[in-house]
């Protein structure tokens, strides 16, 4: 089978250095929040050209703790897209705030600034803009909205490691930015991991307390925190893999360029790239009216695809509210299909995917 993602290949790509880094951690005997975590925080801050980064256990915790650091909680509202991984939404629930769902833009799948405007109330304390599939939201408009209404802007960059907007890396536009480092991501660990970045020292200091029971250096609890610590093995892996992030992002772009060139766009809508934006193709997502039949046809012929996301979050049982209508989100969920897209994808395998898709519509 040709899978739409293959995290194992990232290990095979740099096996010697990864095994060396992991073995060193095992021999050192320090396994939680040690020197490898500190080094990764420095490396990640340097990569983003941002002042502070705080490593945590996963991407959901990154958003959860980011909201806590901004004192957002019960009685507050947070605007999020419904077309996102459900962890983005659960993080809002975890601080006790109310989730307010916004629609997406038709051509880019990211949160629609016009929808955001309609959702703002006096209780709105944050907007979470999810940079989806590898490219940015419409940050120019969203920043204007957040500044005009004095609302915190949080970037969820979990699908856009290393992407640019207006020649600046994503993660530099909000008061803080959150990243999942799940194995399939452009920068992925070999287990769960996450990180939060900010230029605000006060927020960074607070996050360091919140991720470990609110403890200070004397293990005295200054705040009510949680246990969300990155382990040394994941940090060691990430310190190796961050060195090749730009190289691997360029490989993803080449995969996308091959799809763009050879897919028959009469029946398939290929990804549209926003102006002033660098797309790093965490996912290569097409739109197709016959999505389900195409997916079955590809699987029958040895190609696994994904759907991100099959059901909008506002349609999940725990959120289902018939009064919420998000037209573009609901339409997209019936038409999108994620094709195989990762740095190590062989050209012959990609050509097979392209041939099958084009032949399906003949």
C-alpha cells in the first residue's frame, strides 16, 4: 500500500544520528525536562526567530496552557474554526471557556475573517487561527480584527512548521503560538510532544510554571498547573530533525508541484496558495464531488488516502447544535481528500497515484 503519510521513513532517513541521540539520553539517565529539552527550546526559538519557547507534552496542551497563561477561562468566549482537529477545540473546553465556531474561506479552508467579525461579543477573549494543511490564515485581516477589538490572537501552527507569511515565519504574529510535534507533522517527534512560542517574557515564565504543577525552582506551587512535560528522548529526536526541517519542507513542495502539474484539474480542484504565503504542504488536499467513490477506488488499487476532516467539530455529537450553520465548512467536509504527501514519497509511487486519479475520471 502507498499510505498518505509514513512517519517511519523520517527515522530511516537519519537513522544513525537519531539512534545516537536516543542512546545518549538513555546513558545520561536524565529523562524529563533536562538539557535536551532546554536545547530544543533554544533551537526552536532560533528557528522561528522568536524570543521564548516552552516545550510541553503535546499540541492540545500547548493551546490549553496558552489560554491559561492569558487568564482565559469561565465566562469567556474563544473563536475557533470548526474545520480543525478536535484537539484545538477541546483545549478551549479544558480552561472552561465557551467555544464559538467560525466558518472557513472557500478557497483556503482556513478561518474566514468575515465569519470572525460576526461571532465577536463582549465576552470574546481570543481568536485561535489555525494555519491549515501547511499554509497561513488571512493574517492581515485577522490581525486587524484582533487589534481593533483588543482580542488575543493565538496561532495554532501545528500544520505549518516553517511556513512563511509576508516573509515572516508563522508563529510570530499572535501573542503566542502553539505547535503539535506529533510524529506525522513536518517537524515530528517519535511520540507526543508540543511547544509554545512567544515574545512575551511574562507569558513564557508563566508557561514554565503551568506545565509542571505550577512549581518554581524550589518545587513550590505558585499557580495551579498541570503535568505537561516533554521528555528528553523526544527533545533529542527533535534536535536532530529540526536541522532538516527546511530541506524536508522543500521536498514536500516538490511533491505538491508534481501533483499540480499532472493532475487533471477538470474534475479535481488542487490546493490554492494564498498570496504572500509559503505553503509547506503538511497535507496535499484536493476537492472532488465524487470524493467517497474516488477514495474507495484508490484504496482498492493500493493507495491509502485521508480526510481532514470528515466531520466538522460543530457536527460532533458533543457539540451538535442544529442552529449552527457553517456552509463552507460543511460543504468542504464532503469533498476533501488528502493524498500521499511526505518528503520520502517515491516518484514512481506518486505517479501511480496521479495515474489512478486521472484514470478514475476517464
